[in-house]
């Protein structure tokens, strides 16, 4: 499994904690930045990670900003991306099981680094259930393609 990770200054602390988790678990990753708590624009990092995931270079992505909201909105503009903001373990699990999310988004001003690592672990180790959810993912793709439902 290869993971793309990125953050703005508001999510930098979460990104760093998650990278330590990757190192401990031997998970292959690429850090797309940012590399400090100096103010930067989240859309730049959202696009880098989303392009890498949508292009198939990476299996999944992790994005962090102050709330997880802005960076997920930006990532979701890239065709093929289903980025989901999570704030608890249940959401981290269900976004994989039911939504087949390929990018996890979290907020450094909303959750702790320890929570971010836990949610990342759940996200990376939960499989998509398929079944009735396949139809719903197809509907999301249809919307993305400008098709009628």
C-alpha cells in the first residue's frame, strides 16, 4: 500500500504524527508538504495529493488542514476523488465501508495527533463493503461526470 500525504500549516502537526505511524508500521508514503507551520494555502497540497491518488500512483491519501474541511473540498474537485472529513472512529470506518473514500481528511484544530493516527489506522485497514454501496458510488461518479441520475 502506498499513501500520499499532505497538509497546510493548520494540519502540519497531524501530518507529522501520521508520518511517524507510517514509519513504525513500514507503510510506504510520500510527503507532499507542507514542511512547517508557516502559513500556506491548503488547495496546493490538496491538489498534489488528489492528483497522485486519482492518477493511480498512490492507493490512498491523507490530507490535514485546520478543520479538514477546506482541504477536502479542494481535493474533491479532482475527478475520481472521494475525500471525507472525519472527527471520530465511526466516521473513519464508515467512510471506507460505505463510501469507498480514497482520501481521509482531518483537522489539526479539531482533533489531536493521537486521534489522527487512530483514524488513519482505521481508514487504512477498513475494506469497502461493496454490495448496495456500489450503486451509490456509481451515482457519485455519474454526478461527477455531469450525468443525470
